[in-house]
C-alpha cells in the first residue's frame, strides 16, 4: 500500500490568513486609508500652528509641553502617512496605540468616560483600537509592507 501526498492546500490561520484573503486585505486597505486620512486631517493644520498643540499640552500640565505638542503633531502626520502607504504598519499601529492612550489618559480620562451624557474621548479610543488591530494583522496584501517584505 502506497501513500500519496495530499493535494489539498494547508489552511492558514492567524496573521497569515489575513494576508491570504483578498476581502480581508481590501478591508484593511480601506481601514488604513480612512484612518490615515483622518490623522492627516487632524495633524496637517497643526503644522502651521504647532502652538495650539503645545498650548493644549501645557494647559493639561503635561511635562515638557513643547516636546509633547510636537510629538502629537508629528505623530498624527507621520503615522497618517505611514498608514496610507501601509509602510511599517505594525510599528505605526503600536505607536498609534501609545499616542492615543496618552491623549485619552491626559486629556479625556480626568473628565470621566461620560461627560453630560456623552462619551468622552471616543476618537482616541477608536484610533487606539484600530492601532491594536493593525499590530495584530499588519497592512494586508495591498501595502508597501507587502511589496518591501515580499510576503
């Protein structure tokens, strides 16, 4: 009795499965484009007036408010650009989580989760959640990461 090699393809699981699915990659592309564009919309205007971001950091009592303000501005612009391209996506996702956690903890948490019956700081929480997703999945098929890493 002879055995023959199976002709079925192995099933992928985990992050590799996300890369294998065209629909998952399309979803990741749309998510990256939306979040990257939103971050740029927040950050680009601050480049012409970084004093607003540094002033906000100072009003919150953040140490080194000039540095913190610039980190917010550069984070929004830089991370937005990286996400649009799908470049260094896992790193950008992790940095997005850190930045948005800082924003939420410093600017929103002191007021509480609900303020006058409205959710407080939901944008920061949603951006952080997207960052966590991108850390776990990567950018998907249609990204600079895929081209550069040839996966």
